[in-house]
C-alpha cells in the first residue's frame, strides 16, 4: 500500500529531510488546521493537538483511503481539489501543504483559494520545488516537476494577502540517485545505512548559511496579513 513508503528506513528519510523541517518552520498550528493534499496522512499525528481541529483534504480517493488505513479518522478527511476547497471564508488558522505543489505550475491560483479560507494572521506553510540554477533538475526533481523561484513566490504571496516570513530548503542529495540506491540495496540493513548517509549529507548542507536556499525543495512559511 502507498502508506508503506513512509515506514521503516524510508519513513525515517522523509521525517529527517522533510517532515521535521516543516514542523520546525511551522512552530505551532492554530485552532483550525488544514493538511492540504494530505495524501497518506503522514503529517496528521505531528499536527494533531488536543482541543484543536485538524482537517485533511486530498483530491485522490485512493490517498484518502490510505490515510484511513494510517489511523486518520474518516470524519477528519474531505475529498477536494485545492483550487476549490469546501470551506467557508475566514475559517482556517493554519494551512500545511507538504509535497502538494510539486506538479503545480499555477501556484498563485492555490494561494488565492487559501487566502479566501484563511483568517487574518493565519499561517501558511508549504513545500515546492526550487528552480535551482546549479542543479541538474532531472536528477533532483524529475522531468515533470514544476519548480518556482523564491522571489516569484514572494511576489505571488504578497499579491494574495500574505507576507513571507521564513524560507529554507532541503533535498540536497539528487532524488533520482537516492531512489536508485534504494532499489539496488535489497536488505533493510543496507537500505538503512544508505538512508543514514543521505540524511547526513542533507544536514551538512542545510547547516551552511550559504547553501540554506540552494536545496532542490523549498519549505516556506507565510502569514495572512
């Protein structure tokens, strides 16, 4: 099943190079949070807070079924396109979108819809591919990726009533090479060592200020003005 991708050594990889960094950038979710494009529900346990509302949305019914298999309550999930959310105006305090915009060139249209549904001072944390001049893009992002420049994202956020507060990047190791290594290494022990090496590689570059925005993948936090 799809959710198996986020277990074992691979689960540790995604937590270290993506999920934990997203949570650090987010800091603390608000009273009503939307996990936009929730997929398998892998962020749900980390975003859930007692006494607060957490909603997961995805356009894929298969992904929503995967989320329920991962112990996400079915009544917390909604099938929805992120261009037209079935949510009232000013109803959200936080929106988190991890791995949602990778194939979306029209990211501004998504921002417009999120701005409509978000209350003033709400937080919007999302990931997207970096239009990175130094990277061989197909090695890092794949041929169908829709990358963006940070300066363009900042302009689009401002036009939709957001202020960019924080941006870092991640995925410094070529994704295609990482997955090739995972396929070649058949045992869980060897795969675990490979994952440890790639995580260490990512942390090395992330810790260097001059490389902080040169990874293949942005993590961005913006606030609704």
